């Protein structure tokens, strides 16, 4: 799977789940706030369990 295909699928999933406005808001949050992806992923996986 190419990077473009992954992005396309991810945006489709986000839009289906969040709607267009909140998908754009989510992307803006990712771009605006510096974050440690490894720490964020660890927190996310704990929440989902």
C-alpha cells in the first residue's frame, strides 16, 4: 500500500466517524501541537483496552 493510499483511507475513516469539520479540526490539532507520537500512542492504547 502506498503512502497516498494510506492517507486516503485514513481520511475516509476519519470523515465517516467524525464528519468533515471535526476531521479538519483533528488534522489542525496534529499540525499545531507539538507531540510525542510514541507517548500519545501509549496513552491511546491504554484508553482503548
